[in-house]
């Protein structure tokens, strides 16, 4: 969702969209944990590879959800920016 489109939403609609995005983010993170756990615990290589591929797809979904959350919530965007800058050693 572009920032222009986000601006068309009222506060209530934007809050609802953010709630949905955050709920989906939780689900994606839980899915990553589950698929990676399955990949670690199976000895069947084709299943292990499939579980890891699916986990990697879920990680892409996490990134996309975070991108959209940051577009709609400027405070969250700033916190994400600070966290990534800190992890890169570029502290403010």
C-alpha cells in the first residue's frame, strides 16, 4: 500500500488495517518457528528441504508485512529504522 493510499484511510480504518497486519505478522513468525522446528527434527532430507524453503518464504512475508506496517505507522517505522541502524553499528 502506497503512502498516498494509506492517507485515504480514516484513523479507524488505518488502525484496523494495522491490527490485521500485526496479527498476520504474528502468524508468519509462528509459522517460521514451526517449519524450522520441523526441518531440524526430521531425518528425511526432502521433507527437511521443503520445510526450510517454506520457512524462507514466510520470512519474505514477514519483511513485506513489516514494510506495510512501517508505511502506516510512523512511530513503528522510526523504531525499525533505529533497530536496523543499531544492528549495522550506526547508532544515532
